[in-house]
């Protein structure tokens, strides 16, 4: 059996693999990318792309139903799930087009399709082929976590990997899980016309409590039923599915299990490569090296934050560290995240509770989104803007809830990345009316409050009195 030799072999062709491979070939490295399923990974086929496309469709349906509040009369929408599914497929096709095996090979990336397994730290088996690589990057991603729920194996259910292929609108749907994936799909199906019930002890448990409360209020207004309890069992109920918690019983036609994700490690034979791992994921150092120094790992397979943007960024850092002198950290304290419900929930840095726990003595300032003029013009009445800082103005974190929260957050992300303070945000001229102009005004309020307290405040008031 002949063995091809590469500078870098990448296991997985999702966000990590695509960005790492593209950078590596630009450095002149000989690169092979191995994918056991479909190039593009979950993000393209069953994650970001179809979910945001579904959110778009649901938002249009919601706008039809609520247009009368703006003086526009319209008929209630009629939803054709076959056409909805085709729209999701069309967006997937368009985005996948640039990452087909043919397109990647034209860039100089070799592609092998099939499951890969380590033979030793430098050798991989892919079907009947063997390849050797000086450096290897493990980027096999993650898969749905199926909870040990009584009766679940006896009923039909979907995870995020099946739900976007659904071609009928159920009368009733149950979502198990209160994280971003479950909430985005739950709200979308409710707005398309299903009656959706969510079983979760709390919606968005990682976010600020007041942000979670806003989403709960919007969901209830949309007509979703919220059961603030953990689902304990499921069973068939005629042609339907019954979901039980300690105090509730709900029948549904479609069950979505959105209870999290777990790293994909099966079949890799990591022991042969000397790579340490656990059920939580592969262990790496700050430079994304595993316990075998020539093998790196990045993205969801590490078991940490599950974001495509983080995975892609780590893919670049891992390829850089593997192929260039020196090294960069594969982790960042400035990590934005967005839940694409309506309104969106965007967060970066520490929450207020985390800042308190870290003894940072945080100063927090919160505005309802109705204090932002653009939000008022857009009828965006559910949301908030919250900035958490130290007494000296160092930004520790922020949360924005609103229609354009994800875009607005990036100003604060950039400020934190470059160690700018609240006063720096306040000093920049922002165009009006924008959502970001609200950030400037809140930052100005915080900066003025900071400058007018204590000795500095006394001196400023004295100076002002003398100037007058």
C-alpha cells in the first residue's frame, strides 16, 4: 500500500478545516483534508445556514400577521413547508458552491472522503488508503447530545440534523432544551403556524437574567407555551408523542431534542496517536497542541464554546502554529455570541454575575432599547443595552437584545479587543439614527458619571465654576 505524504492533514471539513486548509495552501504547504460526511460541516448543512434561513422565513410570516399595527392591512400568510424546505436547500446550495471538492482541489487542497483513523502519530488510515503527515489538525466537530430520557428511543424525534428537512407544518411541536438552537427553531415554527411548547428550566441560561426574561416575554406574546421544568419522559400517545415533566403533560406531532452537543471522537483511534481526551473533548494547550506536539485540535471537538466563528478563528491559529515559527494563542477572552431569535441576544465578555464572582467590582449601566431612537423608529420595543465596566472604565462585558443586536455588538467587541475604555466609545462620533448611536449615548452617560464622582468630580465642578 503506497502512502502519500503531506505537510498538514486536516480531519474534518467544517469551519476549522476550510479556513485552516485555505491558509495552509497559501503558505505553500501540501495539504489534505479528510471528511467522513459532507464538506461544510454542521454549519452549512444543519446549523447556521439553514437555521438563519428558517428564521428569515418565520420573520416574514410574523410581519404579515402584525403589519396592521403599522397601518398595513394584509391577509394571514399561508405556509407551504415544501417551499420553505426548498428555500433552505437553496441557501445551502449557494453557500456550499464555493466549498465543493472540485472547488477546493482547484485551490490545491487534496480531498479524501471517508472516515479517518490514526495508525500512529503521523499516519492515518482512510478507507483503503494510508497517508502520512508532518502535522495533523483534528477538527471533527460535534454532534447532537441525546439525553437519557425515558422512552425517547421508542418515539420518533428530530435533532438539528433532521429538522431542516421537515416538509410539513405540525399542529403541535415540543422542543426539549432552552439553548440557542432550540429557541431559534421553536420561535420560527410558532411564527409559521405551529403551536410550540418548550420544556426548559430556564431560557438561555448562560445569558443575563434580564435578557432571558425579555425572550420569555416575547415568546409568550407570540403564543409559545413555556414549561419551566425538565422533561422527564416521552411516550407514544396514539399517533402523537406525549412529553412529561414533573408537573406537565403535553402531546405533540413533532418532537425536537435540542439538549446540546458532544465532541465527535468515535473511530479516530486517538490512543494510537498518543492524544489525550475525555468525553468532554480533546485536551489542548494554549497553542491548540494536543499531548502529541505535532497534532493539533480546534473547534467544537475541544468541547468548549460551540460557535462557527470561534471554530474558524481557531482553525487559522492552529494552521499558523503548525506551519510557522512562534505561536499564537488559540483562545480569547473577547468571544462574542449571538442567539438569532427575534429579538436577537448578543453578548461578549463577562456577565454581571461573572464579573462579581471574579471580584472585578463591576459598574453596570442598562438602558431599555426604547431609549435608542432607531429602535423606536423600527418599532423595536423589546430589548436592552447593558455595559459592564470597572470603575476606571475598562469594559468587562456587554449584552444587547434587539433586532440588530449582533451587528451593534461588534463595536464593543472591537473596543474590548483593543483595550479601549467606555470614555473612548463615548468620544467617537456615531451616525444618527443607528443602533450604535445608543452605545455612544450610554457610554457617555457612564463616562460622565465616572468623571463626576470622587476627587475628580470635585475638581471638574470647581473648574467649571471658575470658568463660568
